[in-house]
């Protein structure tokens, strides 16, 4: 019956074609007007894409944070999508949410149940390597295609180690530098330079967030400066309550027209609010931690490197080793080790850049030839950090040595400390673009020859 009806329609259409041609001829050969394209749905203001690598010993916190996203959920203006991985048999493995293993994609919807993920499952991907930058890029490309928006926010959620590549047993030292998204199942993780590859492959975003420790470093940010207008991250360890997702998503939902810098400020301000609560202050004090989060401008990192190079060169020429020794000793350093491996927190080699430059100026011998030029360059550098580079900065509390985090201004850098081994890592610093453009590697070698006081 269907075949007969279709045949009749085709025959009728064939029989009608001369009349159609005749009408076209009568109209002077003009073609019939094309049907209008169907209206496209309005673009959302934001799509937030969270790459949550819970295939590690922090799986329960990944699930908890996804549940926290659901406290606000997506809206008609803001889409939230997540690619989350988990595994079985690792430390802190949990049976929550069905004890599934592998990698899944979710469209995050509002839900009041903080114990179970209720958002619709979009895809079960099996168990791809979440330590592969290409997997992160594939997620980013997919999310942009499926949930187009005027502005994009990309988050990598997992462990972070700043610029360095921790040594793994049995792995050759020829490996590239690695730093974030440690997949404990595959043993792989995304490298500092590979972070730039994500954006070269999947496109630039308006805002990038590292929900991982130590990632707001000049060495890391410089690799992704062309991939994100705003870069958000922490110089120090991020406590496992992580970021104030509820506050941030509520602010973005209430102000979806906000640009990237305003959104970065929301994330920093809500972080400060959360860690200023009495219970969070108690958590920090018990652990001996200060905490910090900042939002910086990607476009300002190249001129920052030029100002760093100018100051480091003049500081070396001035030769004020005593001032630099005091700066090395007193700078706020971040917790790569712990109280047992680094009791005075002097071996740790990540420190706040602004604080280091300020301390060098504070203790400078102004009678030395070249001191005035070095001081002027340092003042320009620090003013640039505060006024041009950093959009927003939240620094709360004191560390276990009593150093006040009010001195932490938003960007860390590798600053050699006392001799000692806190973590084994591959010597890949010279491969970083920041090392090349800022001259900081040469300055570090100079600092290595100056003992901490």
C-alpha cells in the first residue's frame, strides 16, 4: 500500500512538471523563492565545561562536586556539562552512585539531592585515558558543538603539580613535562605544554580554571596565554572542599550577561567568602595552610615576561646577593612537601612572585651601583602584576610557619629553596616557553648560588 501511494505521488509529480515549467516561463524564468531556514535556537550566554578526572584517590570529591553543581544546575542562559571519570580499587574508592567505573558525560540539571547524581547521562565513553590532552580537547570540542554559546568556560578538575613532571617508577627521563589531570589507571597526565595543545586543537575559551593545586604559576599560565582570555587558579594547595561552586554558579545564573573578567571575579570572590567562614578557617588552621585563588589576564602574560626579564637582568647586574638571600628566605612558599619533609618550609621551590620582588627591594643596599635601576624595574614589575595582570585575588589565612597570605598577590614562580628533595621530577624546565621568553631559568641558576638566610 505504501509503495502504491508513493508511486502515485511520484507519477503525479512527474505529470505536473510541464505546468511548473510553464509557470516559470511565464514569470520570466525566475526561480521559485527558497523556503526560509528554520529559526535557530538562541545561543546561551555561557557553556561551562568541566573535565573531572576522578580516576585517582580523590574520586569521592569529584562525585561530591558534581552533586554541588546540581544545586544550581543549567539554565536557559548557562549550560553546565561535565565529563567525569572514576575507577575501582584505588585509594578512597567509593561505591556511591552505583559504583560504576569509566568515563561519562552529563548535562547538569538542578537537583536537591546532594548524595546522588540526578543529571541526565549523555554518554558512557568506556574508559578513555583522562591523562591524555587529546581526550580533554575532544570533550571541549564536543561540548562547544552540542551546547554553543557566546562565551565558554573550561575547567580541568584533578590533582596538579604546577609546571613540573613528577618521576614515575620505570619511566624514562625523556618524557615531556607533565602537570595536571593524573589518571591513576593509565599512569598518564596532561603536560604543561600539552595544556596549550588543548586550546590549539579545540579553540580558545573565554575563561579557563584549574581546579588543581599549584597551577597559578607563571610557567603554566604562559603556556595557555593564547588559549584563554581569563585564567583562574591557585598558587597553593586547594583544599578538597575545592571551589565555591554553589556561589559561583548562582552568581553566573543571576548575571549571565557577565563577561569573562566579571565571571573570573565571581569565582575568586565566592572562593574568598567560602574560606572566610568559621568552619573553613578552622580547617585551614588545623592543616597549617593559607589558601589563595586568583584570576589573571592571558593577554598580559607576554608583557609580564618582558618585565620579569628586565628586572632579573638588572637584579643580577646589581649583585645584591644579601637582599636576594633575604628574599629567598622570607618569601611565601607553597606546600610541595609537608612538616616532616620540609619543617621550615624552606626547601619548597614555588613562591609568590610579587612577594619575592618586594622583599628583594625591601632589603636592598641602595648604595650599590645598579641598585636604583633594579629597584625601579622591580617597582614597575610589581605594579604591573597588581594593576594589569591580576583581575581579582583572594588570599586567606597563614601557613604553618606563620607567614601571612596577605603577601600573596596572584602569581607564583619557581624560586630555588634550600637543597633537599621533596619530589622527584624530570629536568624539563628549559622546554617551557616562559623559561625561554622571561630569562627566568638563567636567573634561577644565579639564585641557586645564593644560600638562604
